[in-house]
C-alpha cells in the first residue's frame, strides 16, 4: 500500500499503485505515512484517468462491432427489412404496388427479389386527396371516389418513383415523398389532379413541380371535374 498526499484535497488517501522506478517511496505497515511531494505523486504519474479512458474506448469498440455485425447479419436474413431498415428505393426501378391506402398513399414491395417482401409506404408528392382512413377525421367529400380511383389506376401495376431534389426523401411518418409513374408511362400525380380526384398540396418547402401542379389544378377547377363539381 502506498500513501499519497493530494494538496487540493488536504487529506492523505491510500492508493494501490504500480510503483515506478523513481519518484515513490514505499511505507511499511503500521508506520506513519510519509507525505509525498507534489512532484513525486502527481496525477499524471498515477495514470488512473488514462486507464479509465482506455477502458471506455475498448468498450465502445466492442459495442460498435456488435452493432455492425447485427446489421450485416440482419440484412442477409431479411430482419432489417421487417423493421423498415436496409431498404433503398431507387428512382430507376419499377416496383409492384401491393396495397392502395387511399388516393395519395400506397405501398410497394421494394425488394429486388419478388419472393421477398420489403414493404415501404409511398406518399404521392404535391397532391392531397379527400380523407377516408384517418381515424381522427370523418370521411370527406369525394374521398371514396378518390380512393377507388387510386385502386383502379395502381392495382396490378408496377410504378417508378422519382424524387424532388429540393425536398426531403421521407416525411415524419417514414413515407417516401415521390412522383409516381406507372409502368405504361402514366404520371399518377398529374392524373389525380387533372381528373379532380386531388388538390395541389404543399407542405413545407416547395417541391420542384409545384407551379405545374397548381396550373393543372386551376384547369380542373375551371372545368368543374371531380371534387370541384361534387364538393364546391
């Protein structure tokens, strides 16, 4: 046992230390501890903080390795996709539509292997259809018609998605914000606006086709098609 005197604590504290070749004097049991000088018992000579720092770094490295292993193995076995991770939606690929929620929201299988399910949700960018499924709201005027139009247009088809360069890729509900093109070239966003199933909708930063969509909505409103006739 070696005793060191810390000037800032004004007390004698025992520390079990690795005694260096110089600078420390051992004390026999039962004898009065000898005060060590500031030089012979400095904090830097004890190396306790360094030992703790090294331990923390080692623990952090182990945790990082474990997390990376879980992610890699999870991607291999499809675990990540089950929780919505590890899925990358590409803008040059057609994906099968699996379920139409309503006129502006649907789901696709983003897996490249049709035998594997990687379901992600798409929120059609720049439009808003009357509500039918929100439990906080009643069914809105022309909502059922808009939802049925979505099912008629999208079910049984594959779609390609493109994204606005000046907007976020996903919204706060983890839905991809996208322009939607059907496998025969039909531009879904435009179709819903032109036929009066949807209104132009901007939330937050303007998207790249905002002016075009507002022009299409104006024409549909003037022609009184769809909801512009039934609800106004």
